C-alpha cells in the first residue's frame, strides 16, 4: 500500500476512527501503549492490562476460543471496555509477540 492510498483511507474514517488511528500511531512510535504495562517479574514480563495481572495474550486466546468482549468483561470484572480496546490494539501491533506468548504458554 502506498502512502497516497493510505491517505485516502485515513481521510474517509469517522472522527472517532481518526482519533484511534492517531493514538495507535503515537503509541507505536513511542513504545508506550495506554493502559498496557510490561514489568519484569510480573506475569513473566508479558504485556498486561495496566494495574492487573491479566496478560494481553490471555484475552486474545480467550477471544479466539469464542469469548465475546461482553464475556471477557463479565469474566474479568476489574477491566473495562477501554482496557479491551487497548489490548486489541496492542495485540494487533505486536502480533508476533502475542503469538509467541500463546505458544509458550500452551507448552507450559
């Protein structure tokens, strides 16, 4: 995809989608993801929902197994829809990292 093609697609987004795109780009540049933390010795250093011990890979795997966002929010009452949105954005931008964490935890 060329930058010109991307520009046309970005301009076609709704205002809310544009905000999300800007946040995604800013976070990917700075290595910081709002609402996502990685701390050595907490959840094995895996990316997790901030201030919890819920790794992003666990949410991704549950989603793949058929859990909806509503199911996840019910199962994890300490997280919010915003937390899930942050997790999905992080997982999409760091798919290799998430896949590796899922693989490693299936073997364990």
